[in-house]
C-alpha cells in the first residue's frame, strides 16, 4: 500500500482501540450502524444507550468529547433537512410552541437526527483511531473488490496533491489582485476549475506512466498482511453485539 498517510481525523494514540486490527474495527463499525438503523424510531431509550456505548468507546480510545463533537458538524445539512420535515410532512398535526407540526414529520426528523448522528459519530471514532493506510489494508483484508481499494488508495494519495495545486492557483490569483466578490467573477472561477481539471488529468497521466515504468500491472503490491486473533475479534465485536441486544429489546418492549 505504500507509506503511511496521516489525515486530520486521525488522533495518534496507544489505546486498546488503536491497537485493534483495522478490519475488525471496520466490521464492528458497519455492524453497529446496521443495528442502529434497524432499531425502531419509537425506542428513544435505545438510542440513548447507543450514545452511551459510543461514549464508552471514545473513553477507551482516549478520544476527547470535543474532538468528536467538532467533527459532527459535517452533518449540519442533514440537520437542516430534519428540521424542515415537521413543517412539510402531511398527516396528523400537533401544536408545539404555537406551531402546527406533523406528527409523522416529527418522528421522521427524530429518526434522521438520531440515526444519522450515531452513524457519523461511529465513523469519526473509526477514523480517529485508524490511519488511512490501515483502513485500506482492512478493506483489502475484508475482501473488498481490489479495484475499489485501488481507487480509494489513489484518492488518498493524490487528494493532497490536487489540494496543493488549488492552493498555488489561489495564491496566483490573489497576487494579481483578484478577489471573488460577486457573480461577475464566476467566469474566472470557472476557468480556474477547468485549468485545475486539465492539470490534474495531465498529472494523472504522468503518474500512470511512472507507475507502469516501475512494473505496475493493474494491482498494488501488498506490503503488510494484517491478521486478527480470536480475542481481538471478540473485543471489537463487543460494541455491535451489545447494540444488537438493545435493538432486540427495542422491538420487543
């Protein structure tokens, strides 16, 4: 997979969660999200327990609450969508603070907020305890199609290259006194986007030729082979197994 590649979501540490093999954490996170999504929205107490479970994982991983909460801001667009649901949904209405809101819309908003927030928090904890390179190795270990793993690997490797190219183009524009202040400047920004696309395409061709000259034949070599013991699997799957018990009680009670 090549050299390690740190990312902003990752928080370096030596906790038991950090030490788990990446494919066990990926499987546990996916299973937990599936359980959360399968929980009936009326079982409000179940989602509170899920939040406590994630808080326990964050504590074990030594990830501060503020670190997680700041990264939950990515779900703001979904929050805005959920806020609109009680106003636009049809069906039985109820008065809340002088406003007529849809009962089904309120339940729908709660469903989106609760499950979406828990899903994003799970992803944040996974990313904060697992380096990108390890995530790719985990996906490979879980037998994800090799082509998808390679695409993800190239995105990670060259995302920063494209971002750096954008930064240099921005500096070039500003050095010439350009400031985007209105619609009349959209043409310049559109030309910038076109130039960035061409430069990225040309750099991609050069990178591909360089890889072929070094023996690339359509698949990346596996440098590290990750494996997990039964104890590590048991430790990782504790979260989804406990959550499954909560989900079953949510359907029964």
